[in-house]
C-alpha cells in the first residue's frame, strides 16, 4: 500500500499530518523547531532537552505508544513522507514562479526556496525515573 499524507495543523514548532499506511490511519507529528517563546514556556530542563531531541523525528502523535518500537512509523512510510513533502514544496514553488505578477519575483536565494526538513524515524525511550525520557532515531 502506498502511504498517503495530509497536513492537518501546525502550532508553535510542530506540524501534524494525517497518515494512512500499511499499519492503518493515524496522526503523525513532526517538530521542526523550538523557538525562544516555546523554550520559555516549557516546564523543566529535562523536557526542554527532550523537545530538542525530537526535532526532525516523525512519530505518532501519542508519544506514550512509542516505548514499544512496533508503534514507530515504518521506515518506508517515513521515506514516502519525505518524498511527498519535497513534491509538495516543488509544486508550491512552481505555482509561485508561474505568476510573478501575482506573487512577485522570488530570487534564487530566498529562504522560501529552501527544501523542507528531511524527517527521521524515531521513538521515545523511557528511563527509570518519572519524566526521564529521550528521543532516539531508529
């Protein structure tokens, strides 16, 4: 089965996507950044470090299920997700370039031309103490 994706929403530095693949339908999250405002409202240094580690990892929305790697997103889905995002980005740039009278001239060094972040597969690994968790790439 070819995975399908649809952007659902974005808040602060994360974006959520509806995903359908060979494992079913679910919501995936991709943290793209951790800006200064979000950093200032996070509760505790351990959680801040966990959020920094999460940047670039595509994972199921409900992180608690990731303690078991069987709930991690399949590698082929992450690869298809990266290809889909790049195709969507290229389609968007082509739309902008096709109508400079409407969108203006976008120079070759404009940040909007930067390709999207390449997502990695990962999971959350829980430690012995409450709140002791870290992200790891698979």
